C-alpha cells in the first residue's frame, strides 16, 4: 500500500517535471526563434513601427566672385509643425525640464504652450489653438498640421528650447542672389532638377549639389519622440563652393556702362568684356538688360543665357589685326609696307568691295590701313597669304572652336574651311566678314597680342572647393603659341597708332595711359541669304600698351539713333577707367610713339 502511495506521488512529480521541462523547451525554442532565427526580421518590423526616418537635406553650395563676395547662396528656413492628436494627450499637458532652476521638471498645459509658440512665430495662442481644433474636427486622429512656414534659424532655436514634445520642424532651402542682376547672365539660376536652370548654376551643378543625410528617432505609443533616440544613418554632405574669376564691383560698373550706351543709341543689344591678359580670366562679362536670377520670369528668356558666349556675330574690322599679324609673322609685310589703296577694288570677276568712306587712291602703310580701317588695303596685302595660311591663323587664334570657360554652352562661331569659301568669302574674311565669333573669342584674340603672342584660354570658373576643403579646377585647355614675341610687340605698336590716330581717338584716350586697339563695323546676316542694312559696332582695346594688363572689348548691336561706333569706343573708355580704379593700375611709363601711316607723304 505504501509503495503504491509513493509510486503515485512520484508519478505525479515526474509528470509535473515533464510538463515543466516541455514548457521550458518550448520557451527556449521560441526564444531562439526570436533572438536568433528571425531576429533580423522581427527587429526590422518592430523598428518600422517605432523608428521614424528623417531626411537631412544638404545645402547647395555658394557661388562667389574672385574676392569671395557671394553671388549665389542658400537661405535655410524651417517649417514649424505639430501633431494635433498628441497635443491633446495626457490631459492636454506635458512635463519638461525646468530650465530656470536647472533641476527638476515643470508641467506645461497645451494652452500655455500655444501662447509660448505664438510669441516666437508672431501668432496668438488662440490662432494656434484654432489650427489644432480645425485639424481634429476633420480627423480626430490627425497627426500633422502646419503652425508656421519659413521661420528663420533664430526662431527655430527659440522654439526648440520650449521642449514641446508634439512640435516638430522641417528645413526648406531657398536659393537667393544678393546682388540681383549683377552678374546674373553668368551666375544664372538653379532649376528644379539638374538638367534645368542657366549659367554657372547649371554648368557647375555637380560641384554645387550636396548629398542628403539621414537619421531616425524612436517614438512611443503616443507618437512623441523618445529622448536620446536619434541615430544618424547617413552623414549629410553640403555642396561645394564655386569660385568665379569675376570681380563683383567691376562687373557692376561694366553693366552700368553697357546699359547706358545701349540706351543712348537705341541699340538692340550691347556686350562688354574685361579680360586679364596674363591669365585669360574674365573679370567682367557685362550684357545689357541682364537677368535677375531672383526673378528670371521678369526677363525675356533670351536674356537667361550668357549671350557673350552663345551669340556669335561677324566681328568686322577688329579682325583686320589677325590678317596684319599673319602678314608680319610670315614675313610678307612690315608695319611700314606701303600699298596703293583705292576706295574700291575688284580683284577678280564677281568679287567687289570698298572702304567705308570715299577717298582717293592712297599710299597707306600696313599701319595706316589699320588706322583708316581699309577693307581694300588689308585685302590687297592679305592676298600675299594663301587661304590655307590665313585659315591656319584663324584657328590658332581660337576661331571656329568653342571656348571652355566654364559655362553650360559656349558657341564656336562659324569658320568654314578654305575649300568651302567662295571667291567673295576668300577676301572678306581678311576684314572680319564671312565668319563669326563671340565677343569672348574676340577678347581672346587681343589677349594673344597683349600676352607676347601666347593665347591663354578664357576662364570664368576658377575652382570648386568642396566642404571638406578639397579643391579642383576645370580643364579650360592649354595655352597656345600663336605668333612670335616680336610679332606681338609689332602688333602692339600698330594697335597703339591705330587707337591714337583713328577717327574716334578722342573717345578712347585716357590721360596718362597708353591705349592700343582697333574699331570694327560689321554687317550681319539677315537670315535670308543677305545682310541687314544696319551694323554691329565694336572696339577691342589693350590697357596699357607699354605693360599690357587688361583687354577690354565692347560691342553695340544695331543702334537706331546716334553713333554706334562712338558708343562702342566710349564704352571701352568708361570700362577702362573703371578697371583702372578697381585694380589701382599705375599710369604708363614712356609716351606714345606714332608709326608712319602713309598720310605723312
């Protein structure tokens, strides 16, 4: 009997033990399943329910001038948001750290919080309460409503110090251009995506664009962020800074000058470029009626791009200097070579052209031909060169090739190969017709004369400096030896005589400074196989001739009143004076020496 009793009790214990063992095994298996087998899946699922991802927007980089003056920047603003349903939790109150005493907590009612927020955002507490009530009336579980959009950084910091758990913030970026239309044609504006926009904003988008960061925070069942739960998952990288070669002050002055000249003569357009002789850096690229990037829609879309790079035109007599340089370099003429020059010339059947003014047959030197801007004289001497030789010099001076200064589009102009020239084109190219170029290309031609015969590629974008300090520079191309140093020196002498003795010399003269340059009056295509009846007037100048530092080119297109040639030369003059002031250029040493022109005979 006793044995049976013990056996029964033992049996029950064994059964109970087995039950406990089985239950423990089941828990162990489940624990292994949760913590090992399906840990990643379960963690991800739970994280999705409690972790809130946040994108940290990168800031687009600045565009600055050569002195670091800001031309384009990003103004960061912030949207203030709240959760209406969470504002009403826990009896419409919450606790926060007591910042006044530095210890403990204080209880704040939702009504009090509304008033505190309003003091910072410029709203009343009742206005903010209405935002909450309206949201909850539409949806009693509403989790989002705007309080105020576009507050500044100071207001953001003040709001954060309130430690309101149901108040959240989101940053927004606005691109701003502090100088408006000054340099607007070059700076351009940012588009909605990387394929839109204009100017440097478009061409240098890769440098300017940053990489967004990311972080997460965990929230409780009430939707409120859990303190200390923020985790950075991806570091934000802000955009780099683009450094331009432009000088903001000179750019402003140049734009004032060209706008004034265009208005004075009722021209269709005007361009004005200042280039550093030694480096090819563009210090000012001014165009009339430049776009204001803050409001591009207020300007005609034709003004959105940098026309100095995209609107080539036939340059005319400023390119007689190229023919003269080729003659000297090839030993076919000297500054004193004389040719009997009639008013008009018919070198072969079906070809005829004339000078811009009536004159008897004159024994002008090559220098005199530049002074009087004789189409006939330069063609008679230029015919000593073959078409292939002249074409070769055009290409070495950079014609027919796109510049690579850093803009999104830089036109190559038009330069046909000699085998495609007709008889008329063979001659008129010697005085800058039958081909086209941008004003930047023209500045590059005169930079070559001023830089001892070496053409340095024009530059408007100097460098990109990333947020981590690494710097890179665009590849603008290699410098090219175009003519010898002696030929370049000879060209400076002839260009100084051309500027000093030309019919508009009184408008280019700057007391104390030796100036070299050449005027240009050019017909332009009418788009129907002929030429318009009006002209583009230009002046390309070098300052100072005794120690060349700057090339300045001005073009005034199709004036309706007044003297277009005078407007172009005086635009050069005013820009030269502005350049002297900006860079504190000392006066010339030595005095002007006139080369023989043939008029002395």
